[in-house]
C-alpha cells in the first residue's frame, strides 16, 4: 500500500524544510509566495507541455506501482507536483542565500561559467540532434544561458543555489530513477539520451534541472521587482 505513495513522499520530502523555513520571521519567504507562484505557474506550464509530449513519445515514462493513480492527461499527479516542489525549494535557497551570503565564489567567474556552459550545451545538443532528450535539454538550456548572458544577468547566486541543491538532487532524482528501489519510478528510453548516468540519473537531468531552476529564479526575480514597484 505504501509503495504507491513513494513518488508523492519524495515530492513532500523535497519541499518540507523550505516550506517550514519560509515562516522564519526575520526573512519571511512566505511574504514573497505570490511572486514565486505566478512565476512558477508559467514555467511549470512550459515544462508540463514538454513533459506531456515526451511521455507520449516514449522518451520517458512512469512506473504505476509507485504512483497514486491520479493522472491529468498522461501525467501522474506526482509529476505535476514535482514542478512545484523542486522549484519552490530551489527559489527558497536562492532567496535565503541573498540574505545570508554577502558575496559568492561565483561572483568573479559567473560570466565565464555561463558562456562556457552555453557553448558546451548548444554544441552537444546539435551534435546529438537525433536524441530527443539530449537535443532539447542541452539546446534549450544553452540558449537560455546565452540569453541571460546577453541580458548581463548576474548568475552568481543562481549557481550557488544550484550547487547547494546538487546533493539533494542526487538523492531525490536517484530515488526517482531507481536508486535504492526495486525499479525506477521514472524510466528513460536510452535511445533518446546519451546513456551517461550519474549513478542511476541520466546526465541530461542535471541540465534539464538547471534550466528549470534558473527559469523559476528569473521569473521570481521579475515578478518580485514588479511587486516592489507597486
């Protein structure tokens, strides 16, 4: 019986601590939830459309044994919650670091990291154009980073938040892709990716995750700036 709650419990575990910490009086993130949820709803819609088509195409899929059995179109409820819970935790981390860390290691090198990642991601995406997950994840992430570089966005705190959540990414995505479980919750068609794994996690997930996080942070920053002007 509990097996069917596995994906849901992973979602809840990812958001539990940031959700509680949002009510810290000195720097209360809950006061900024409106900006987050507006941004997140837009980004989530983009990723759910992507998710819908890739699930339909068999690029990836879901093991029903670990799901509640509630679907919207072809996507399980837990997958939809994933695009809320993970970005919430990451944007909260970004928000907290802005208060807690006066300057980051990435400050002086962030523009070089962005340019380097852009070139590598776009190149790999174009080289492996026949592999749907590799092509889209690398190309979209590379193009978005290039756009942020063109806009001269300081990504030093974005990278700090991304590096901070990497251990949690390895645990949560590891569980989703089969680490410590009898079978993966989310399976991948290796014909559509490079076949390179971080433990059980396709390398593409780390780039896909970066795009998801950075888009949510930028959306949050945008709507936050609008709210401050009111």
